[in-house]
C-alpha cells in the first residue's frame, strides 16, 4: 500500500500535482473521442519510444483493466491498422517534432476504412505528447531506476487495490487517502490479478497453435531479461508483465515489439546555414493564441486543463535556485524553458539566448538536454549528482519544467500541422 513513485516525486509541489492528476485522469478515464483501451495502448506506444518500462508496465495493466485485447500486447503487428498507423507520428513527435507536416495529418485523416477523425487525432496527439514528456520526468527523477527490473524497488501493478496516480484528483490529503484506499482494497487487488492470469491463460490456450507456441517460446528465451524465472509453458508471463504472489512485476515486456524504426532518435536541430523558415517562431504560432483554442474546440475542456498545468509550473516558487544564480525566479525559469524549446527549434524573438549560457551552468545544461531529448540515456546517478547544492524539491522542479516545456513543444508542432491541414 505505497504511493506510486511519480506521485511521490510530484508531491513536493502539491499544487502542481493536483493539476497534473486532474489532466491525467481526464485524458485516461473521462469522456473523450477515443475508447479507453486504445488510450492506454497509445500510452504504451509513446512510452516504448523512450524504453520506459515503468510507464509501459503501468499502462499494460490499465489496458487490461479497460477490457483491452491481450493479443495486442504482442506488438504492433497484432493491433488494428488504424492504431498502427499512429506509429509514424508517435516516432516523429517523440524525437524530432519539427519534422511533422500537414501531410502526416492528411494521411491519418484521409477517407478510408481506417481513417481518424479530427477529434480522435487531437486526443491521440495530446496522449502521445503527455506520455513522451512524462517519460522524461520518470527518467529524470530516477523513477525508472528505482521501480524497474533490477532497481531498488519494485513496480506495483495497477488494479483497484493499487490506486494509480491518475485516479486521485485532489492534493489535499492525497497521500493519506491513497494509502487508506490501498490498504482497504488489497484483497480485491489479489483477486483481480488472479482473474487476469486466468483470462490471459484461457485466451492463450484457445488461440495459439503448437507451432506458434514454439516460436513464441524461442523468442522469449532470446529476448527476456535476466532473473525472470518463468516456466516455458507459461507464455502469458512473457507476453504480459504480470505479477508474482507478492504482487510484484516479475517480467517486463520486450519493448521492441511496440516500436518500428527503433534507431530513429533525437538529432540536434540545425543552427547554422539553416533555412530560416524551418525555425518555429512563437510569434507566428503560440499556445496562448492558437494551440489552446484549437485543442479545446476539438477535445472539449482539455485545453483548460493543459493551460492550467502550464501556468501552474510557471507559478512554482524557485527563489532558492534563482538566488544561487543571482537572478529573479522568473528569469531563471524562462531560461530553462526557452533552452528546452530551443533544442526543438522553437524560438522567441524577444529573448536574448545569450542569457541561457549565463544562467545555466554546463552540467545543468547537459542534464536538461539528456532528460529532454533522450531520457532513456539518463543514468541512475545523474539526478543525485547534478547541482548537489540543490534541495530534492528544487531538482523535481527542474524536471517539472522539462516535462511541461517538452509537452508544449510537441503540441505546438502537432497542432500547427493540424491547423495547416484544416486551412
């Protein structure tokens, strides 16, 4: 009955946590254009781009709770073409969002058996950006190292007995309430996990032939991680990250099955001899003047929730961090935000980028770039070592800035492409 690790970290800033939880809950569990199982599968696809087992495991179990087809968890080859077609935009948004064009949007929306509606696509885009950015936070704060296979802790499965971080919507008394619910429902949790095991085993027996079973066993032997003690006959334990009798994850899905073109990653946005039209200028397309109204019109109320979250992270106190750098808190936060956007080719005409080098020392810039652009390369020591004079809450604050700045950057590119398609 312990709190989910992301909630624990964000809990250092309870006002932000409250805003985050409301957004997460709305995206995953409230009325919207996409079916609930598809929402969690899209989250799995997004988290897999950064090899974030923590989020993949979390959403695999939520996917099953939502009635999702376990066969989909075998990989992209086993999902409907409509969902699989989202792979390209997922890949681009995760690593080089400046490459997205109205042609990508048109391809998904064109009239066909597997076409997306505008509302569905906006919901999917927000989910992808949300999960990519959350993966940065998970790695940046060490949740992946603490909770994943071989880490210091063990990732608890999601079930009615283990309250997920998206199901609480108030920060007041959040910790105690989650603990109370966890203890109260522990028996229900064990019963649901047994039910999931039986369900997946039954589906496996009904659908798999002997030859397919042999091939899957061979793949499991070649691809599964060290230390997973699973019998050859129990393929469901390989196909799905289920739990042992103590409720702890014993196996992690091979994340490669949720990706295509795994070598596609972040590349530095060109800075020299570039075509100036490639630079995304906020003066031409901003969240406040353009993105907010579009996303809110096509996916009711999500714009208000996202806007509140952006404003909340901007309003967090960072006086100690700023004082160490000899500047005002707002100046320091803007330097971090604009540096992150700069790495994605987003520029502000009214900002002097020379300030970034003055405000952010080299080691902090290295940390921010790693967590933002390739979070899977963040090692377990980086969080502890960067800016040792900082308090833990201040480091979490930096990671919240990374989360929100990255998410807004992805949204700006995607929503601009949608706008261009509509025009």
